[in-house]
C-alpha cells in the first residue's frame, strides 16, 4: 500500500513539473550553474597551487593571485532553449588592489623579488602577472636580468580549458540533480 501511495505522489509531482517544465528546467539549470561556478573556482585554485609549487627557494611570490579570480555564470532563457556559460575571469584590477606596495632598502633597491622583480618593473603591471600565470611562466630577476621558466608542459590556461571542455557531462548530471532536488522538495 505504501508503494502505491508513493508511486501516486511521485506521479503527481512529475506531472506537475511537466506542466511547467520550463520553470523546472530553469531552476535545475540555476542549481547546476551554481555548482559549476564552485567547481570551476576550485579547479582554478588547484591550478594556482600547482603553479606555486615551483622552486620556492627562489620564488618569493605569495598567493595574492587568487584574489584575481572572479567566478561567474550567465544564464539566458529563450522560448525553446536555455543557454549558459560558467567560468572564471582573471582581474588585473582586483589583483592590483590586493598587492602590497614594494619594499625598498635604504639604498633604493627592492628587498624582495616576486611580483616586483626589480625597480625596472615598477609600477607592477598586474595584467602582465596574470598573463604569465596563465601561460605557466615564472619570471624572475637576478641582478636586473630577467629569466623565464615554464613550470609544466601544460599551462594553467590549458588545464582550465580542458577542464571546462570536459565539464559538460558533469553539468548535465548537476541539471538532473537539480530536477531530482525539486522532486524531493515537492514530495515532502
């Protein structure tokens, strides 16, 4: 008897959702986009952690770069389709706000390397910093000479693009989870 009443209740919930399937899909896509935003941001942070594993004895940057990450999601609803995009933008302006001012010794020479490198690169070009990060390049200076080293064959930009390309199946699963969450909520 319990199974029959559960089947009847479930059928009613599904029928109600099918009557206004566009609203149900909008809610499910919103749910999936919110999850995708978190997943994309987590992947961006993991790429950053890998980037900062580069020779810490010589590499004096802090993880200030993480403040340049701005996750986003945009969803547009048409009459017969829902279109969306999810990602992370890298903001030079946000990075600039988070960077400490350079410290100089009494002789006017920078006390540390990292974002600042040498006085030659003042003021800091935060767009340049982000571009180097996305390309997987570690610039550093040694007595005014600038060197570049690539930390990995696959840059953070390549890793993010691959992750997003492969994320479609996960997004679809999250849409389904959003629909099931609506069913569960209506079954209470």
